[in-house]
C-alpha cells in the first residue's frame, strides 16, 4: 500500500476473523517496526507475541479491572485514568466491582484474538528526560510508542489490523510474572493483531486548523 493510504487508514481494530496471523507475516511486521526512532538508538524494546489461548485469556482478565475503573470514573463524571486531579472513587474497590460494564468486549474474549503482543521497554536503557519533574513521566514513551505504532501500520500494510492499549500497565507486576519479564522491563502496551472483518477506509479526525498554530499557542491556525 501507499504510505499515505496506510497512515490514513490504520484504525483501531477490535474485532477479528479466526484467520491466524502467520509467523512470516508477524516477522515482517516487526522487521519494519524495528526501524522506528528511539532515544539514543538504544532499542530497549521487547515484544512477547502470545498465541497460547490460556495466556491470552489471563491477559484479558487482567484488563478487566482497569476497564471497570474507567467505567466507575466515567459514571462519576471524571476523565478516567488521568493523573492530575485526584479521583473521588475508590480505585481498588472499583477494579473488583463486577457489576461495572466492560466497554470493549474484546477484552472479555482475548483468547480469540489471533495474536496478542505485549510491548515492554527496558528502563535501564530508555532516555527518561522528565524523571526529576514532579509529575507522571511521559517522555520514556517516545522510545517505545513509535515502534508500537509502526507495527500497527505494518500490520495494516499486510492486510491485517489491530489496536494499541495501555490497560495492562495498571497490572504490570502480574503481567511481568505471567510472561517472565524483569522488574525493570516496563509494560508499555498491548497490541491485538488479526484480520478485521472489515477494513475502514475513512477515519474521523480533527482538521489541521484545529490543532496547529503559527508562532504561539493562540496564534493563527495553519491552513493549506
């Protein structure tokens, strides 16, 4: 596919056929993704490609708690999982509340997704330029998420698709134990990859004029 077409049509696929993702296709996906930029070219990423149904099911179950928290915070009128304003809900209690809805059914049946890729980053090598600021760190993501997104675009180019979720970061110790990751290998993302029953060809996004401004945050919008 043309690069622009890939960039404009890589959507968050959460439904898949039962067609498997062959090893050679998965290899090509990450053979492309490995060229993504990362701090100092340290390439601190590690990918665990999970095909085992029981392991996928266990990962899906670990996603449910964070999803319930999101549901509870939304019900309370909050922006879920944001880190600035303290939440009014009991996070631990909400995570265990099975009456709260799971907004994305895929996580309840993760064992049916053809391949689930857990993306980890080695904190011993990643550049964390904001580590001394008094806020949640975000800069380390610059060394891992370009690779993860490149993998999804490469999957789109192969006729497959998927979605990127960070839900499992909230369950990092359990994921590390399940998959044999070290304590310094941070769980950054989960990519679900398979053949979507339908490929979207048009996505809804804000126009450039709404988020690019000249010289100042309140300056003139960039136009064509």
